[in-house]
């Protein structure tokens, strides 16, 4: 996953404004006790960061790949 795709998914799920606040404030244990913004800057795979955000925010798995996209195996 590209970083741009990460931000598209964040914006779709949480809204254009709130997704940036969430990425800057929510500390994710799955990516080393970093925020999403810090994890991406440190080179963590954007897909891992996205899934960590999804789990932390209880996003249903059916929406992890974006709108109208079937879950990938």
C-alpha cells in the first residue's frame, strides 16, 4: 500500500479533517507506541499502520479495504 492510499482510506473512513487529527493524536501500540503520522515517517508499512488504526478504532473488517472493495485474503 502506498502512503497516498493510506490517506485516501483514512479520509474516507474518518473524514478529511478528522483523519489528520486522529493520525497525529492516536498512539498505536501495534506500531511501536507511535502515532500513525510518526509510524509513517519512521518507514512503517502504510498497510500495517492502516490496519492498526482500524483495529484501534473498531472499524469493521468489511471496510478495511475501502468503499465497495471486497476483503483481500
